C-alpha cells in the first residue's frame, strides 16, 4: 500500500488531522530517527487534540452565547463592583453543575451580568458540557411558537436536558399565566438534575410580582432560591457602565 493511498483512506475515515500529520512526517526526514511507537503516538495526539478542539467549537457555537469572547480571566474586579474573585474562580470549576446547583447574577443594566454568565458558560463548554444561552423573552416566544406548531413537548425536552441553561433578562417583564406555567415546567424539570444561571436586574424578592399567579410564583422561587449561589454586581451611578467602558466606540477611540 502506497503512502498516498494510506493518507487518502485516513481522510475518507475523517481522520484529517492524522492524515495531515502523517504527510508532515513523511516530508520531514527528522522523524525517521523516532521509533514506530513514538511516531504513532504523535499522530494519535494530533488527531485527539483536533477532535477535542472541534468538539469545543461545536459546543460554543450551539450554545449561542451573547458574548462568545467572554472568559473568566476577562472579568473586571474593580473595587466598586464588589465581586468575590475567589468565589467566581471556584464556580468556574463547574462543580456547581456536578452538584446540580444554580447561579443568580444580579446587577443594574449594563453592569456586565451577561458577560459573567457567558464566561461561566464557556468554562462549562471547556468541560465538554452542553450549554444554551437565551434571553427569557426569546425563550417564551420559542415556547409559544412551538405550542402552535405542535412541537412544544420536543422543545421542552431539549431545554430539560441541557447541563447548563443560561437565562438572561430573567423577570425583566411581567409574565402571563401561560408563560409562568411554561417557566415552571422547565424549572421543575431541571430542579436537582441540571444547573441554570439566572441574570436579573432584580433580587428574587422582586420576582414574585413579575410572575404574577401566587402559587406558580412560590413554586418557581422555591426551586431556585434555595439551591443557588448569588453574585451581585455593585456599581456607582457616577461610573460608566460596562457597555460604555468596553463598547466599540471606546475601542475605536483607543
């Protein structure tokens, strides 16, 4: 069997990185000093790394992050924000996901809630966990459309199984009774099974009025509050928001 035939078969088997690395070895005489096992090990390492990297890219893409560039190292810990860096680094290990706990991130508009949530989400992707980012208003629209199209149960099932669900703009506006029931359906299904990050401008005490129906509100809060870590982002009204500080205009001026 010729080397060209071997490489072509590797490509047909979708071992592309393996094939390219083999071609590189064949073109570089320095590899001839290595044993067969050493050369094979290098080829396997290249293919393994390539597959891991591709899997990570797919997870990040399917998560549909609002800020796919977010990272734990990029979080702004300036004193006015009063963030607990050690707690954030501990949460970034994703043990809270293993323990089926949640995170509540609170702060004013523009405080950087979404960035921190996306950073946690990308950290979860790096652990090869399934993640989905979505604004609550968009989720409610998705559920309403799915109900009309007869795919409601299928969509609910998809949201039930995610290892980490990030719900941004949580309780930003009041819910109808049907919307509140949809939220309860998802929250109940994920309770003690999977983890959710809630980004809100309001503390949990303010959610009750937004949910509306008292029984449903109590059921939703009971399944969230007692199993969640809380991160509150403080800000000085005189300081610029995170959007103002890191927005495109600022970058263009620098």
